[in-house]
């Protein structure tokens, strides 16, 4: 049995039986820093990810045959400068062995610059921009990257839906949106499709009538809009008011319970990519089922989503690396993180590739009858 799978089994046992292992509570703790947006515009995702981290810590509270894991948590306030300062403080003052964070690629990029200089490993939660790990020796992530996600959206549109013509609508100054739009377009054309329009808007826009009217005139089968959920909901409502018949598709930033609340009936038929987990998915792996059960027991008043699972997985990756390395030294943890292969997790079987990104399937959500439904997974054609 591979050590990674053995460790996964240990984690499952903890989830199943609520074990709080470790006798050596007096042993020196291994400190893991957590810097997430707990206030500010990204607080919704950051809070869920923190709860996932904390759940994992409850289920896997010790490493190295009994050393307790201590979480040191700092709010990065959804701000790049605060994120960099938080990481610096966690490394210099708190002497953490590794870090978890962050929701938001720009926040993770700010933190990653600090960890790289300090040679302390970090694991990003849901930061999908390729620049987070590009050229980094010490930064990893528990999620897939935007080229992978954009290609998956294109593959689903072509192969599953049979669409031939697509258009793009994106916020022109947002790195996340621009990157995803480019990756979708490239993959869609590579698979034989045609991009009939590539339109832009500015941050804070509330009226998309001009762009949507032009899109309607181009008659695409599908419009890919890598927006955040609030502006995405506005676009959906205005598109339907104008009589648009094309399908709309987004990415993981649309994966929010408020998407359907804000869009209402206009969300019908909307699709978006996501990470391969949903608490209501029909076919769950044992790891996903155990995670869901444990979450409901720990947080009965709050339903999780992929952010909770990503927070959990980020902790699990570091926990696995420390045990594999038989060491809490940052250099040893870094080497062990880079070596993780075929690890069974709530988000499927995960491998850390040579660019330090997680390879896993891409999930697809469709909104039907006012509800979001996890409709399956897709492996992208790059």
C-alpha cells in the first residue's frame, strides 16, 4: 500500500470514528499558520475555508506520533498588503512550519512572495491563477488552475452540449477573468469551435445592455462569463430580460449559494465549473461522504460547499507531508508536498504535479428549477 493511501485511510478512520489521537499532548506543537480573508469582500469564502481547516484539525490533531498541531489564524482582510504582512508575521513571530492560504489569487500571490524568501512552504486553498505557484519552490495549492478549468468549460460545451459557436464576456481588469476567458477561448477553438465575440466590461458596472445586445446579434450557442457571483447574477437577469436564448456559463467564482437567490428565474440553465465536490452530489466517494457527515456534525447550522472541502484538503496535504517526511522542518515538508501522488481526498484522487498544482477532475454545476445541481465531471482537453 502506498504511504499516501495509508495516510488517507488514517484520516478516514478519524473522520469515521471521531478519533482525537495523540498521547503526547505535552510535546512541542507543530504550528501551521492560516491566513484567510475573514473580513472584506472575500469573507464568505474565507470563512468556509477556515471552518474546513478547523474541521481537519479536529479530525487529525496530531502528527509524528503525537505532536499536536496548533493553528495560528490571521485575517488577511481581503487585502494584498495585509496578506503579505500576515504571512510575514506568522513566519517571523509565530515560527510556523507551514502555511495555509489563501482564498483569492491576488492575496495568495502576495503571501507566496514572502514564503518564498523565508523558505517556508505554503498551500493555497482556492487560488486558481497560474501565477500563484509559477516559478515558486515553496508554494503549492490544493486546487486546479485556471488553464485547466477554462479548458474543462470548453470541453464540456463542445463534447457534452454539442456547441459550435461561443462568445466571451469578461471584466477587463480582473486577472482571474481575463485569464479564464483566454484559456476557454483557446481550448474552444482548438476543439473545432468558433469564438464569435469577445466583449468586456469594467469593475462596478451595473448595466450590461450594450454588451448583451451585441452578443444576441452574434448568435452564439453559449456565452462564457468568468464573473464573480454578484455581477454574474445581474448579467443573467439582464440577458433574459433582453430575450437572449444562448446558454450562459461561468467558473468557480459563481459557486455561491447566493447566485440563484440573486438571479432568480434567470439562473435557469446556467452552468459553471467547480471543484469536484458538492454536499448533495448523487455519487460520493467514501472520503467525500465522511467529510460531509463530519461537517454536518460540526456545523449543523451551515451547509458546506467546495470552499470547506478545499480548506480541509489544504490541511490534509500538509498533515500528509509532515507524516511522510517524518519531520516538521519546513524544507522536509516542502519536499514531501512535492511528492504527493494519488492521495484520496474529499475532492477526489489528488496529485501534486511538477508545477505544484493539484490535478483532479473538474465538476459541473447546472441550475434547474431554482436549484443548483452537480451534474458530473469533465476531464479537460488542453
